[in-house]
């Protein structure tokens, strides 16, 4: 007799943990500053006690955090309110985002309670990421059907939080994964999923062929989009037009050649796809406010070998 056992996985135990700040985390730019799981029974007082004073809140006044939190309700139901979004019903399988600097409040229904899983993310890279990638927080309430991989990322964070051998950089990697997944899913879900995949293919093609002669209308057909849709969607998802994207790639490569000090400007231009050294120089000056030769001179000592520096 074969017996299939389903839904017998033991749920992770409740816990919460706040991680102390360390200056060496700044080099990572982003880190997990807290995580936890809480099972709130029907009729139980909420929120739970024992959290740091700057994380406590009452449901009437709400709370403002400096960090970003992602909260997942894996069972039960309740309510969530943040900023100007009004009071929203939260059901089992919902994620919601607590944004830095935005007053919020949430609580389970007395009749059902709920089970919440959460992670808190901080760091000097957080503000610029949220500013430059508004799709990360395009919607502050999502369902697991839309971004189920977030549950797996949360699970990894919970495992690391309770692993004595885990390191803070490992948690930092999961923080980046969390934001990257939000950016991908929210950015693509707002549009036709086919369009998102098409633009991703186009980005990969341009990254591999930036130095070649490029025909953008042909690339649009290659990924299955009309040229007008291709240009519009590319800018929406990357923040750049297709040609601006290529110029960025070419200039990034140009700086590497300039750092080496072994190549003339016309040679660099030919290698990376510019028609001439003059064209490269104009684009470089427009992007960085300095000529390639001046940039090379200003950065010369930075890229010398220790032996060369000792001779200076």
C-alpha cells in the first residue's frame, strides 16, 4: 500500500530577531535588520509585546519606520492601512509593504487571527533603489499568485536567522533578492508579461552586441514587438531608450580601455562601436562632463600598479 502524506510539513516556529548594526555592513549597501514569524490566535491581543521601542505601535496611532518591511500573511485575515491608501482587507496569501517614512497600521481580525512572516531591510542603497526603481513599490499589496517566489525568499531568511553559522552577507544577498524579485514581478505584472520577457531578451542581446552595428527596428521584430511598442516598453522597464542603453554600455567599456592606458581613442572607438574617436569623445564629455583624455589623466594614478606608484 502506498500512502501519500500531504500538508504534513511542520510550520516554522514563531520567533523574532533584530540584528545589530555593524559599520562593515555599509560596504554591502543593503542588509536584513530584522525578521520574524508570529502566530496570532483568534481573540489574542495585538500587536505582540517584546519588540524594541522604535518598532512598537498601537493600532490607533500607527507607526513610522525608517526601514522597509515585507509582511506575508500565510493564514488568517485582517486589515492594513498606510499613508493615503486607506484601509484594505488582507487575506491569507497576501504580502504587504511597509515603506520607510510612511505611517502605517495593521492587525488581524479578532475572529480569525493570522500568521505573519516578515523581514526588515535597511542600508544606504535602499533609498536610491526605491527612488530609481519605483516599480519595487508600485503596489504595496500583492498576492502569492503574483509573486510566489517571495515566500521562498522569506523561508531562506528564516532559516538563516536561526542558523548559528549564517553570516550577515548571506542575509544581505537575500535582501537584494527580495527587492530584485519585487522589481521584476511588479514591473512586468503592470504590463503584458510577454512584453516584459521581450524587453529582457532585448537587453541581453544589446549587452552581448553593444559594439556591433545595431538596427533597433530589426531587434524589435526579433523579440516580437512593433518598433513603437518596443521603444516605449524598453524605456518604461529600463529607464532608458534602447540607444541610450547601448551608449551606456559602450561608455562603460570605454572607461575600462581608458584605465589601461594602452589604447588610442580611435582604437577604443572602433572596438566599442563608435564611428570615430571624435564621436566617442563627444558622447563621453556629454555623459561625464569631462573629455576622455582628461578623465584618463585624472584617474591615471588610481590604476597604476604598486610598482609604478613606487617609482613616482
